[in-house]
């Protein structure tokens, strides 16, 4: 096995493992889950992050829009 390939596999494994641990996924689940289950969890997390970012951008955009006020006409 090529050393660089082996290092990249180890790096990928530990990157994903640490990411899952930071998300609060238990060690036992990480070690027992299939590759498909891991990618499902990562995919859901990415989708949730994307939705949150889009919501934050929409909120910031709506806060930047100038507020239009209606002029008062003769006390009406």
C-alpha cells in the first residue's frame, strides 16, 4: 500500500470521526455504524446547516431593507 494513500485514508477516517464526535454522536455508534449510516448522518447535518445559513441570510437581508413609512395626510 502506498504510504500517501494510507495516510489519506487515516486522515479521512479521523476527520469524519472527529466531526461526528463534535456533533455529539456517541463513539459506540460511530464504531458500529455502516458507511451508509455515517454518510446519511453527515448529509442530514449538512442539509440542516445549509438551511440554517439560508434562514440567517434571509433574516439579514430583511433587516437591511429600508422601512417604508406612509406619509401622514391631514391627520388621517
